[in-house]
């Protein structure tokens, strides 16, 4: 009998899993994709802004990882991938906006010279003196990014460089994020024998390219937004899609799994041979509570951050800074003492030259929300928009009325990779792997970026295929 598989969660990890399952299991398999919300894509969301298809969730992917590029080739959309223009990012810290310095690993400097434009003289002196401190000794332990770096290179490096960069990825607090999960290259350098933070950063940096060498792009995006990828994945998966239906319970049966889906007053029951669980940590914890309690308990330890994305379409001819965007350090204020609401702006039409409104409008986005700071997230949309526009005016001088705007809220959208996160994930995956016909995927595992989520979806599909087919290693339909 042809296998039946349920994929719970219609974000990028779930879609990648469904697509891979179809390739592995062939046309005869039944794949049911169940998504609680009324749309697919999860944190990938493309909207219309001034007549342009514009991403208001994940904006780009790391092009140095292969997963999205390989998937785009499989789906015949590789030609739709674009790369940023030749502009640099900036950071607003210490009351000034400066170019984001090179020679760092996620803001951790290899030398004081590389970051002196962003730091005060005292802050640069702390970095310069760091190699003379006693050697760093991590052993096998993990440590808070903020705790380690504040003690070694000073508060300014954390507040003005590291946290704005980590905040862009996790919306997190450097004092609560774990080094090994969020800065693996730095941790690896320390494990390999680097005695100081600056030495570790220096060894983790890629070797300088020859002057005449063309640098490969760091980031990529889809010309008409991530919706193209989502649509192609859905077509490739050939799945039966059930939208707007929460999965309320998951139970093992004698031959597979039983899902209870839909409203409590009129539940449906779905019988399948295997399940891929590709939902945020709280939902995964709830569904695994009875079937894999060890994994559920671990997932309950993961904290989440929320954020808001504000998309703005400014009148044609609006002049933005010659930068890809600006990061805003925690605690920065306007000249009149008003705190910034936004944590970052992306100058989309500068960073991605193809992005313009239908009438030539200039597009940009502001991001709001840091872990532990919830007051701004409780503001209504009009007030968020007003404050973000005020922040934009303070940073750039742009005061024009937007032609179009959109406010999108991502509640609990970003898992926080706390101290010991890698061990937590290993425990979860070990416990789930002991249960036949069950696999887990998503941003809570091995990275919040799109390539990392795709990788977990593919791995989960491979795991359940191995359980379903005695000859799963070769796959069907490849």
C-alpha cells in the first residue's frame, strides 16, 4: 500500500519536507500538509507594496550555503535569484551613523583598528588590551555571548556591534544567547586553541581574496519575492493542503499515527503512516507531550522573540543614504532624547536595485522588536508606523509621506538560541529519532535562516522515508 505522510506546518521547513517526500516516495504516496493559518510560507511572506511584490518576512538567504540554491535549481527558478548591489551596511551607535566595519565575526573584532570608527577611544583601548588578558578557556562548555565578550572586549563592542547584528538575526539579547549556536566560527576557533577573542576572530575570518578576484555574493533573494519559491514547492510536493486547521493532538496507533485536527467542537481524525513536525517550539512541545515527553520538555525551554516589519513605499525620487541599511544599537536616542523604536532599516531599493514600486516608488522596511522589550510590540499599527517614520527622518532626513505602507506582526516568530542550545537540540533529535515514523524540522533546530530551515525539512523527510521504505537510501522518483 502506498504510504501516507502528514506534514504539520506549512512554513519553509514543512514545504521543503513535503517536496522531498514526494521525490523520495514517488507519485503514489499521499502527502497531507496541515497548516493552522490561512496561508502557506510561514515567515516567508510576499505582499504588494506600491504595485511591487515585496517580502515582509525573511528578506534574503545566505548564498554561501547551498540549500536554497539547490532547491531553486530543482524547481527551475534558479534564474530568478538576484543579489544585492555593491553597497555596505551602516550602524547607528554612540549617537553617530558609521559604516559597519569589516574585519569582524558578527561584530567581534579581529583588532581594535578594524572597529575604532564605531567605538569611543576607551572602547577601542579595551579591544586593544584584550590579548593581554588571561587565555580564554571554554572547555566543552557553552557561555553567554554577552557575558564572555563584555568581560573580554568591553560593553561597547557588544552594545554597538554584536547585539545590533545578532538582533537582526534573532531579535535577541546578547546576554541570553549562547556562543556555540549563534557564533559557531568563533567558538570553533577558541576550541582550536585561540587564546583571545581577537585572535579567535582573526582566525575565523576568511582569507583575503586577491585584489583582482570577483567576490562571490553573500546574500540572495528571489526577484519577485519568496512567494515564487513557496508556490513552486507546493506544486512539486503535490500535497493535499489543509489550511486553517490546527492539529490538536498526535497519537501513535498500531500501524502509524492519528492526528486530531480542526475545531474542538467538530474535530477530524487523520490516519497516516508517518509525521513530519515542522511547527514552532511551543506547538511542537504540545504535540509531543504524550508521545515523546523528553523532547517536549526540552522544547519547552526555548524562549521566543516577536517583531514587527514595516514596509514603506516613498515617492519616486526620494533620496536614501548610499547604504544597504542601518542597524540601530540598543539604547540609542533621537537628538531630542526620544528613544528609537526601530532596531534596523533596510533601504530595499538601494540594496536590491530591482525593487521599485510600479510608479518608481522607493521601497524600504523598518524592523521593530527586541527580546525582553515588549512595549513597542503592543502599540497599534498607526502608532508603530508614526514612530518608525520619525526614526527614519532622524536617521536620514527623509520626511515625505509614504505612497503606500504595510505593517506585519510576527508574534513569537524567532526562537532564541540560549546557552546550551546545541545540547538541547541534540537531546530533542535523539529522543524523536527513537520513535519510528516521526521527524522534526524548523527554525528551532539548526538556524533561523531560510537555508538552515530547508536543510531541516529535507533531513526530516529523509528520516521518515527511511522508516517507510526498506530501500529508502536510493529514493523513488529522483
